[in-house]
C-alpha cells in the first residue's frame, strides 16, 4: 500500500483487515469479538503496546487500526501519526480530552469506552462510506451522544452481552477495572471508576465511596455510623460504606429514608 493511498480506494468486495491495539486484555477481547461478528471485517493481528503495533502494521498492512490512546511505550497518538494516510484509524479510549487530537490526525471515529456494539458498527459504516477525516462538529456530536451511558457491554460465560445501565445495581472498584453488579451476577469491565462516574446518569448513580458507585433505585436503607459516615444497604442485602462526601450527596436524594 503506497503512502498516499488510503485503504478506502480498493476495499470493495473484500473484508477489511483490522489490527486491534490496546494494553488491556478485556478491551482486546471485546474488540476481537466485535470484529469477528462483523462480516465486513477480518482480524489480522493484536498488539498490547504502541511499539508492537507499529511492527505489526509494517508486517500486516491492515486497513483499519482500532487504537487505544494511553498505552505503555509508544502511545496511540504516536502510532496514529506514524501510520497517517496509510490506514483508517478508530480511536478506542476512555478519555474524551483527545478529541481535537483525533481530528488533527484525521481519525475516522473516536469511540469512548465503554462503547456499544451499535456504536462500533457505526464507526465501520463511516469507514465504508470513505469518511476518512471526521469533521470537528462530527466528533463533538459523537462525544455528546455518548456522554451519558445508557447501555454497557460485559463479558459472561455465554460471551459478550449488553446490559441496560438502568438495570445495574452498583459498580465496585477493582484496581484499574470496575466490577458491575446486576441481577445477582457480576462482571469485570476495563473502565476506571472516575470515568464511569463522569458518564453515568447523575440523578441515578451516586459515588457514595471511593470504591462504590450506587444506583439509588436499588437502595433500601441508609444508616449513620458516626463521624459523618454511613452504611447503605441495598435491596439484595449488600451493605456498602458511605463516606462523608457520599452522605452529603445521598441525603437530599433519599428523602423517604428516616435518618
């Protein structure tokens, strides 16, 4: 593929060759599944850091890079600059502050984690429409549309499935991941708590503790335990610690609870 030839010029009638680049195994698993489910795509390689991604790019010459931004070694931005005009780049990231950079690098799309299957397919549609350079207003619309999360992709024994955010009872911190609790099951997702907090409906989900984000629709009782702290009991019987700041946030909302 020549340096001035975008893959969109000769993609008709064949599957697009994809390279997935992300340092988080769960994120790579999800992208591998989404690519495999789309008959328009073919997964040709995976990399967990930017340097390996560049090696594979030179070796495999993929049409599309699904590219995380913050990674060890060379970042996704470094990789995108290195492959400019030689492949379509779709950024997959939990950080929305790179939107302008994505536009400058002519990224086709900018998927904020955790993104949905339909959002992923929309990015592929844009590539097939040969929209090789997203305009600033297009990226802004995409970010605004995904600012409040309504669905969530999780992995279970049955494979990947979609959960309605409204059905999630709570999120619990697990190092650099978060554990989703819903309908008696739990799932690990590769998103940090502060990133979830920014994208969950504020009137429904409250950060009651640095390790806990709670859907107050599933709360049963709130009991003060002294020093301005409290304990929140969920409808399934789980008891969650509530910090001082959490108590200040929860009290005005749970007006029907006798404190």
